[in-house]
């Protein structure tokens, strides 16, 4: 039986690591409220996929257009966007963002929970949405790294950028160039191991992923990688 827990969002932020562990290990979910109104639901990756796959199970998540969070509606996750706060945890919010940003936000959320549950990375090693200064000390350019995975010794191991599934190939060169810039900026005592451009969709009960994993230890620049024939792998390294 699924157990529902209700907490104010301000209280949940203080307990977010224990909440994430409970949701991952047990058949429960948390509804977070703001001024008494449900605004956020935290579920496991397994439950998230089930909700995305089914439109007739009575769930509507984080829909601010309705006073009732479980309003009967044949649309799953309407008006959802991914944000972050100082706790570096993914939340689902009903802000009116456009469809591309909604899709990218959902991809980030699914990748975030899969890194923990499927690839076994520890929650405290994962950073969500860090802005990184690139281009040298005098540069004024910043790029948002969608997800960064550290190695536990203060070094960056994986850098992820995500993109909309339909636009993946069209945007690949631009995104990968940004990934190389991020990796250069985040190279301290040890260089990042891999840079990864990721997308996914769940359509007609079938999950599809697009993964381009580049070994940064072999190629320091975008141009060097292109000259080598654009080698990449279609997998995410496990912990």
C-alpha cells in the first residue's frame, strides 16, 4: 500500500535527504504544501515512470490551476517545470513555462532520480543546475551545467547537458561545445572523466533515450574531438 505524507515545503527542505531516501526505498510519496495548498509531489523514479505512462489513474501532479491537487483530468504533469534551491533537490512546480522548457525540466528530473536509483550515485555527489564561468578569468560568460556528478574527493566526474528529444541532433554541436567549455572550467587537480549530452522520451509505453558520452580524458577540445571522428558511447557510466 502506498503511504502518503504531507509536509509544508519549508519543513521538507530541512529533511530533504531523509525524504529522498524514504521515497527511494519504500512505497511512499510526499506531498509538499505552501500556505496549506499542495504544490509539489516527491515520488520515486519507478512511480514517476508509471504516472507518465498512464493517463487514467487519477493522478495529477502539482497543478496550480486547480485547488484540488488530485483533480480529475486526463493530463499528467500539466504545466511542470524543474527548479532548484539551496538544497540542490529537484522540485516540480506549476509555473507557466513553454513546452520546450517543460520537456527539458522533466528530462532533468528523470535523469536525476535515475542517477541515484539506476546508476547508484550517492545523492550528495550530485549537483543540479550550477552556473559555471567559462572562457577564462576575464570572461563574463556563464553556462548552466544541468547536472554535475562529483567523485567524492572534490573532483567533477560527469557533466550532463540535456535537450529536447526532437531537437537533439539539431542542437548536438552547440551543446557539446558548451560541455567542452564546462569541462575546461571545471578541471582542477583532476579533469572531468566524461561529458554527456542526454535526452529521453516516454511514448506509447516505450522509453527511448539518446545518449552521447564523450571521454574527456582523451579529447580536451571540441575541435580535437571532431577531428577524431566524433567518437562517443551510448551509455552512462555507473558509480
